């Protein structure tokens, strides 16, 4: 069996004027304002690549998914790098797209992608040495099945998560899943989070799962299976040029792995989610002291001193990742 593990990173340069022009033509809610916080350039993507090379040297290939633009520092000749344009793998009928859902839900179509892959957003960073069995073990993706109750928040993606759960409940009976995979359901490695599964025990249907907002382990065969079973819903999602409350997202594939028992139980204590500008003390401690293996640094605070925060984040990463990786040009 091929145990190769790839990493997929999806990135969009929101400051690219060509991309903004095309998006403006398809998105009625997009005003083309460069001040939009969604398009601020934190200039820290290189640290994602440095973390992969230093702490995960066993990664076979990094598939860098992009609209067509590239960071100026990227070494396109790196042997471990596969640059993937949207047009290289997303069916033409879905293009152009300005929703992350078609981008993420068609990863299985990337030419040369390993059966086992880790998906990481461009705001997710690797901080400590990790072995392959942090992500895959015995041919299974490592994950934590921790139940929760879906709560709806203004401006969130809760409706989309609800759509995922609707599909899961259509295909799986919670009682059967729990009985067939009880050791994975009630694994001691979940620690205190295990009590959540006990609290949710009386509920007949799946009401939600803890979503860590960290890199996730996925299998290409899971994508193929879900596309076979739910092609109509996935197709309708991918046809939307911008995100819709009627969509599902790539967490559906993760949920499918969980309820089908196609995963290896792992502790929930693998990383942290932080909000830049609100959690700076914890961010500095986590990165400089490498107190966790992975972090997600969310840019969701409009009222911050952006330039100050950008320098702060880069200084933190420079402490542990000062040397350029083979993914970077040496002269920049």
C-alpha cells in the first residue's frame, strides 16, 4: 500500500487587480474595495511552507492551488511543489468561481494527488516536529469524533454545516454508527471532550461535530465516494459562483469519514485557533515557545493596527523559522 502523504494549500491573492476585476463582474456584493479585510496581505504564507519542510519532511508533495497568481518569492522549480491552477482540475462548468467550496470539493481531481492528503488553509501553520501518524495511521485519517449541538450565529456558516448534517443523517443511522464503532466513539484519547459524546448520547440524529479549524486529514477515495452518493447536491454547490446558504462544504467529507468509522482516533489537543489582535499574548507564547503543534491565525478583527500586527506575527515566526525553505527563491 502506498503510504505517501501530500499537503494541499489553497490560496487566493485578493490584491490581484485582474482577479478583483473578474470577481467584481460575478459577485453583486463585492465592491472592489482594497480595504476589505478579507484581502489584506499578511506576508506570512512562506512560514507555512517553512513549517512543512522543517517539521514534516516526510511530506511527499505540496499541491499549491491558486487562481493563477503566485507569491513573488515562490520557487516554482521546487521538486516537492505542484502548482495547481483552478483550470487544471475544476470542471469548466464551475469556473470562474469565487467560493471556496468548488475549490475544496474538487481536490480529488488534482492530477497526481496522493490517496492520503492533509488540507490546510493559508492561515494554518505547523510549529513542531510531527510524525506521519499524527495525520494517518494504519491507512486511516487521524481525527477526533466529538459530538456537539449546532448553534446558529449571525454571519457564520452554520446553515452550511446544517446542510452537511442533513446529508449525513440521510445516509447514516447514528445508533448503528455508534454501536459499530463504539471504541472510536468513546476513545479515551479525547480526554474531557469525551463527555460531550455522553451528553449527546440520547439524541437520535447527528446534531454536529467539533470542528477544530486546523489542518485536516482526508482521503481521495472519500471524495469519490461522497460524489457518487451525493452528486446532485455537490454539483449544485459547485455551480454557485459565490457562497450560498444552500451549499455544503468540504467538512462533509470529514464528517463522512467520522460516522463511517473510517478514521483513527486522535487526541483533540493538537493545536489552537487564535484571533489576531485579540489573542496576541497567547499567539506569541504558542509560536515562540512552540506550545502546540499547529495554529490557525484568524484575520477577523477589523479594529486592529494591521501593519503593527503583521510585523508582530512575522517576528514571532522568525523566532522559530528564520531560514528559507526550498519552496522559496534564495535571492528574494
